[in-house]
C-alpha cells in the first residue's frame, strides 16, 4: 500500500518572498508519515498527526517543506487523509470529514496542478477513504470503506474521468450483495489501476491459504480473484497481505505480498515478503526469492524500477538489482531500526521515514550509507 502518498529555496516559484517565508519557519518540525519524491529535488509528504494531517511540498530534496494543505470548506474535522501525485505540480488529496452535528461522513477530493498553491474540490458521500489512485490527468478511482466488521468490509468504488471534478460510483460490495465479484469478507486496503480497464484491489483475509487479490478488466464494475504461484517455502498453512502493484511500463510491474507462515495450530512462526514480477501487464505474476521479515516488525518496500528494489524490517536492509531474483543484505545503521517507509527514485537516490525518533533520512549510494535530513516546515 504506497501513499504519495513535498519547498525549496527558489521560493519565487511559489509566489512568496524569502523574507515572508523565513518568518514563518516552525521551531519544531512535525514528524512525517510518508514521502513521495518525484525527482531528486521535488516531492510531497504527509505529516504524522492523527486527525490533523498536513500535506507538504519540497523543492530542495526534503530540507525545506511548505505546508500546502487544502482548506476544508466544510469546516469539519478531517479524520482521514490520502494523497496521490503524478508530478511535482499535480496531486489529489482525499479527506474524510465529519461536520459538526452530522452523523454521516463526506469525502472531499481536492486537486492541485500548481504544486498546492491553489486547490479545486469535489465531494462524495463516502464514510472513509481507503485508497485513491490516478493514472493520468483525467482517470482516477477511489475506494471507500462504508462499514467494517471483524475481517469483513463493505466498500464503494468511485471513478472520475475528468480529473476529479465529478465522481460516479461504479461498484458496491455489501453483506448481502457481492454481485460485482468483490467479496464482503476481507480487509480491503489498496486500489491500483494500470489503465482505464485493468486494476486491482488488495488487502488481507482471515482465512488461511487464500490469496487476497482481485482484478477488474472493465474499469472497476466487475471483479474476480487472481491467484498467484507460491514459492516452495510456503507450505500450508499461511496467511497473506497483498499490497498494490507498481507499474514502470505498460507491461512491467512489481506486486509485493507479505506472507505469515503458520504451524499446524495456525500460529505464526515466521514471515517473508515476496515481490512478484509481471511482464505482461499483470496477466501473469512470477514469484521471486522471498525476503525474511521479523515477526511483529514494521516493514517497507520500494522499487525504483523493475530491477532495483529495497526491503527493510528495521533489523536489516535488503537490495536487489535483478527484480528480486537475488537479494543482498546491507548492514542497517541503528537509526534505520524504526523505519516505516522507503522511497527510492533511482538505483542510487532514496529517502527513509523513521518513526522513533521521528526523522527523515537520505541515501545517495543505493542504501549503503544514510544521512539524516534536518528539515523545516514553512507555512503559506
């Protein structure tokens, strides 16, 4: 599941003067939840402030960030925050809000095409956003959680064909209505589309030995389960968590899947991450060498292209240059122990967001060495 899920010294591009911005630097920069860098200089980030997340933008590689959060016209409490970005200028934010005195929620989708200086918005009746994804300037989808029970979830899927100005509900899954093919059971977590027709819903299910991966070939109206081949290390029983695939071309992509391997008593005994690769637009997926993950540890994965990828669970950092067929262990410095997200933009350059202590790290040599980024946050 990658959130995009970020401000430079050349502040004239944001229509601000240096003196005006400098006067608004915060003494204590907030912790970051995630970063999505577009290139070595520009990118986006979301702060780690539950119920009050903010969207940030950088133009100098993460040293300085500008708070470009869209204003909430409903003046209600924002209880959710999801971002997808296509470039350093173009991004969408989906925020679920609960206006004062209103028992039902509304999701507002904001769009900017100038790096967050100005925002347009649209609203839909959706309780909580799970995922938002755009494949170009026009076509996007939103997955919303309408009601959740233990191991099950009622969801809606909305689609926009005009860049987020209007949204149409194309699919619903209910306890007594699974006609779309997407089941009520399972915790849905991510939604990704390759083109206007083909997409995936990912997540987890309590049932052992069952892959939770659903594919559509008609823009999200109907769905079917897609099975994956299993590495020989995965003997029954196991439980999985599938994460949204990332595509680098129209045919080449990576699909990370977390497997908890269980004993005959259905208790977890070890865990691995398997990065599946496709070279035919997701029709077939090939498993690669599993990466060991510590049970109960937070982990993250990032691929810069179809060949170069990284996985960490804090205890170790693994890197591949051949799409996951072979992994090299990179000794992890102590400050990578609590990393919750990796974000690589090339085989050499990447960032890591650490939970404790809250920090932003950067590498210029493919993860061999890391340097803390002393960042500040400015306000418009």
